[in-house]
């Protein structure tokens, strides 16, 4: 039977319910419902007491013959262990038993004729164990909560089309306990990030998502139009970096934000156009204070979310609990490629990039250096801490007092990628104005990822901002720790519409 024929049959059953005076889509159950995960934890005691209990869920299986039906109900509930790990296996599924001699001929036949796999029902009954020791509810009353019109796929696990799995993610979540557990772990991940910052005295803030001038990253923004003000605006490319630093000017000492950011760039296993990021700013601290803080944050979050500090990520074995060595930007590039970024010519760098089969912009020396570094980082399993990045590549970071050509900036290196960064924030308004001017020249020359000049922010700095350190990391960290492409680690990734 084709899908349309199956849908037609279910619509006929929908009409059957309506003709019987039954609302197939009530606002709530008439029963006082318990969660299946809670029932399972206390099932032996409930079976001994033989008290009536009620539960609701989706019909996942329906097996019957003669005057009985066994039905598997799934309600999506879950429990947390003492370590904070989410458990999402069979704790949200429970068998219920329909018997004609218990609920009556009319109710039994009505259930048989009107209820399909995929429907939501509520039942009331008593707990008992079958001869096979299966926890079961013996139904005395039931009701329909939602009539489904499309049948659930029978073999969702065998679906070979990954795009279709992501497009119909709700079905993937329903049938795939691994996907369901991933979502629960991701919630634990961001909850732990928030908890760590709060317990260290950081104030959670919200900053604008629409900006006249983007700031805080080298990225191409999305553009839109604000009708009420009749101005063009951008979706932010950072979690309020320049806004949070204005808050440092205002006198706040520690702030953080967990929010959505948007970058109109390419897609890959590590990059998306919209994703969640955490950024924090800490007055009277420098980049060393910040990387020590963030290192402990990563350990806390990993332990709370996954129960371990050891991970297998791609081809790397990563132990967040071991010592994180410092990696010098210039030394590492020279060690791996032989290129001295300060003294090598553009021709020499281009030749090496060609040898490595790396695409690059021959007209932009900074992008050539960046391309060399991105090659090098792929060979570092970490965890490690990258330091001493060139000043020209860090327009918002404070220069090193030991070497004015580099900045007090760090990146965390994990499994061949940069997994969070931070720096001693530039608070010299004259220096900041000059760096913005240099970035504007790059934009004028065609570099769409160069940072925009925000002279309103420079004016704020002229009122005085204390020494400040900042950090930022995104949900890419979660995707790496769970060892999935970042797109698959989102609940509903952006998909091209079907034609």
C-alpha cells in the first residue's frame, strides 16, 4: 500500500473517532499522568502496591491476537544519574496490556479499529510483571491524545540518505536513541558552561543580534534591512564582543553571553552559518589568566557532560586532564613548513603553499600566513595552547610588551583544530583606531572577512576600559567531544529546500 493510501486509511479512522464523539486532538489527558522514566525507577514497588497509575506516550508497537493487545508506549522522558549523565535508552518506553475482558468489548474493539502505531494515547491501569518478567501496565481505561496521519518508517535505522535523516530530524530523534542522547548531552554541555561561569562570578548578559557595524571576528556577515528605522543592518558575527567590552567601560567586572551568531561563509565538518557561542570578559585579568580559567572550564564541562576527560576525536586521542603545552605560532610554522613568516617573501610562501596543495590569495600576505598555519594545526592533536600570533592578524588583541609584532592572544588546539580563543583585550583607543583603519584598507582591497571599523567603540574606549581579558568558543567544541560533524551535532541544521 502506498503512502497516500495509508494516509487515506488513517483519515478514515480519524473520521471514525469524530463520529463516535471522540476528540482526536484534546488539549490534555483526563488522567493524572506520570512519566515513564519515573515509573520504571519505582516499578517493583508500584507492582506490589497494585495502585492505579496513568501514563501517556506514542504507540511504537502494537501486537495483538484474539482478545489481547500488547502496546509499547514511548514518552520521551529521561533521568539523570548522579554524575549528571543523561540516560536515554529504554527508560522512556513501557509496555501496556489491553485485554477485552478488562476494558470491555466495545472499548477493546474501538481501540483495535482506531489506534495505529504512531498515535499518542493515555492509559490508566495497574503495574505488574509478565511471565517473562516484563514491566507492564494492565489497562483499565484509555483515551486517544493525537491521531497520526502518516505512518512511521519501519526501518529508520537503515535509511541510507543522510540528507533525508537530517531533513526529518524529528524521526531520527524518535527512532535513534544516540541522536536523542546527543541532544540531552548538548543541553548538559551548555548548562555546565553557564554553571561554571556563574559560580566564578560572571554576570550573564544579552547583547544585540542586529548591528550597524559587525565586530569581534574576521567573518563575512549576513545583511538585512530594518524596515522601522529604514537602515541596513547585519546579523552579529560574535556573541557581543564589542558590546561586552563597553560593559567593561561601564564598570562591570565579569560578563558572559551564550547566544546565537551568524557567519555568511562556507559549510564544512567544522563550520556552519548559524551556531551557538559563549563569550566572556574579565576586567583586571590578562590572556594567561583567561586561558587558565577556560582550561578548567573545558575540563569541568567535559566531565559534567560526558563523565570523562579522555576522548577519541577523528584520529587523535585527546586527554583534557593532562598538561597543555604552549605552542609558538611562528616556531610551529617554521618547524612544519620551513617558512619564517617574518622574513620569507610572498614568493617563497606561495611556493610552499603550492607544494602543500593549499589554495591561497596571492595578493594578501596575511591570508597566506593564515593558510600556512591552518595546514600546521591539522597535525597537532593537543590539547595545547597556541600563543604569539602576529599583531596584524589580531586587530582587537593587546600587543605583547616583549615583542610589539605579536599579541597576547591564545587559541586552544584540540584534534587538529582551533577550539576556542581569547586575548588580553586592546584598550588603547589610539592603537585601536589605527588597527581598524588597517582593517578597512584590507576591506577596501576586497577582503570581505576583514573587520569593520567601529569608531563608536573607539569612542567608548576613550572614556577608559580597564585591563581586560576575553574568551570565546562555540558548539564546535561539543561536536568534537562527541566526535560528530558540527552539522550533525545540531538539532535542526539548515537544509536546502526540496525542489
